[in-house]
């Protein structure tokens, strides 16, 4: 029953993502919607999505829910060569 509940939640999120991205309300609004749905599904009240350029050095799109998020200076520090986001991105490559 736990597995069924998890699959139902996944399908609900995917349906919402599809609706958000096809609604024609714009890319950032669609991302904001998707983020909100994912956070709701996980019972989380704060989160952000940062899309980086191809080099992974500059934020080209940013959406957030619940809280101020990182300031531009904080985000730049996190993406510096020894910053935590940079180190995480390198481990994921």
C-alpha cells in the first residue's frame, strides 16, 4: 500500500508538471508551479530551483518558494570554485 501511495503521488506530480508546462504561462511561472508541487508532495515549505548556463557558472533562471533564498552574492559564493554548490555539481558529473 505504501508503494501504491508513492506511485499515486508521483503520477499526481507528473500530471501537475505537464499542466504547468503546457499552460502557456511562461517558463518561469511553469517552473514556480512545478517547484511548489514538488515541495508540497514532500511536505517541504521552502525550496528553490537555480538553472545555470552551460558552463555551470552563471544563474540564468531562478525560482523559489517560501523564504528569501540566496542573495546574488551568496549564490555567487556557493558557485565559486570551492563553493558547496560547485563541489556538489562536480560530484554529480
